[in-house]
C-alpha cells in the first residue's frame, strides 16, 4: 500500500516497505540541484554502488564507506585480513596437533594412538634424526628407531615388557645390578622393591622356561609361545599393580632404545601387542 504525502504537485504516492521490488529498485529522479553535478552525494545505501551481492573480492568496499578512512588505513587493511587468515590457520594447526597427540598421560594411550604417533613422528622428522640420539643406537644406519628419553609414548607395552623381562639373566649379581636402577621409581609408586621383583619372577616362570629351552635361535612356534607368555606376565602384573603401566613408561621407557632396518607393519605390531593371539 502507499501512504499519501503532501508536496508542491499535490498528493503523490510514496513507496513504503510494502512497495514492490521494482519500486524499491527504481533509481531516484534527477533534480535541478543534482542534474549535471558529478560531485553530488550518492544515496547512502550501506554498500558501494557497484556491489549488490557482497563477496570476499569486494571486502574493502563492504567494510568501508567512501571518505571514512585515510589512505594509510586503506593500505593497512590487506595486512589485517592476512593476519586474520594466519590466526585461523594457526588455530587449525593446533587443533590438528591435539588430534594427533591425545591429552592424557603417556601410559594411558591406546596401541592405535601410539602407532599413529609413530607415523606422525616419522613424517615430521623425515627419518630418525629427531626421534633418537644416534649415539645410543647399536645400528647407526637404522631406518626406524625410538629413543625412550625423547619419545617414551612411541613404545608399545609389549616392547617395554620385553625390556623389563630381559633384565633377568643367568647371573644373579647382574640381575640385581640391572634392577637396582628402578628401585627408587618402585618406591615412589608406593611399592616395596623386593616384593615387586618376587611377584614378577613368579609371574614370568613360564616365560623363563621357554626362553631357556629356545636357546639363541627360537623357532617360529617358540617365538609365538614367548609372545603369549610375555602377554600373560603383563596381564598378571597389571592385575597385581594398578599403576604398572605408569611404571613401564616412567621407569623402563627412558632407558630403552628400539631400532630396526624399517618400521614394522602396524598390523604386525598390534598382533604382538595382543599377545600373538
């Protein structure tokens, strides 16, 4: 509908919000004051006259009205826009990092999370240079290596269990020396060292028997039996000591180094982690 307004020419309809789209789009008629004057002020529509559909290309025209900023401010606008994009990109990188590195204690990671972290560490370092101190490697030319001092989270629990069980040798004196390094960590967790080692020896009886019978070259069947027995020891110690995994990653991992010609397949690593079952 149109509301009448009084003017020099009598009553003349004036469009309101109910006017048609054609009436709203009709340009204003030129008057004697504006006809022939190129510097006359344009109607203030909120957008630049050339912009009816704002896009990122015309961002300066959307944000700024004519004559509202200085030349220096116009020059600074691209810098502000770039800073905004860099901030968004940094936030995306931080979010991606949180996705790769779980926000929980290193001993609480799942096997899948550790394998994903291995992939990321190998890709980020483009080799083993950032993952391991080469002076600790038995094979300096190793294509895959983990240094527990730098990245204890990359170890799987069965690998740390192998380190722990390997401290026991045929020599009682040597075994005592190997285990003495971890007695302070055992006490910090609230356990008594002598009792802890006694429980470990009792749980690993089957593992020790298979290891002695296998000698230096265990067969495929003996290797699988060792894997089964090692997993049974790990399960028994976890049941006896609630914080056993914490002990593995805080006390055993920093002293461990693992290296090989190439990274083992993830399916193979998961099979070993589950006791070769």
